[in-house]
C-alpha cells in the first residue's frame, strides 16, 4: 500500500490520478520533483505500469539530477 503520510492533498491528487497525463505547476521548493517521483513509484507499485512506459520531464538541470538520484 502506498504511504501518503508525508504529502498534502494536492500532492495526493497528483500522485494517485491515473487517467491521462498530469501537469504539476507550483512555486520553488514546493515539492514538484518529489511529487513526480512519488507518482512514478505509485504507478509502478500500485498500478503495475512498467517503468519504461513512464516519462517524466522537468525544466531544470537541478530537478532532473534529483529525479535520477531518487530513482
């Protein structure tokens, strides 16, 4: 079962929405990268989506490095 203990309601909605793509927009330091990674984990663990079928995009080098290091 996915652990929702460290996320807010907006993050929970972004993570657990499975219909179509999700666009996450928010200010700096609000947890966008964290939410993207948690969504990928949710899709893999809870929905059986193969990792090679997940695409994540970010606009900064810092966030892309964070995604690589977390996964």
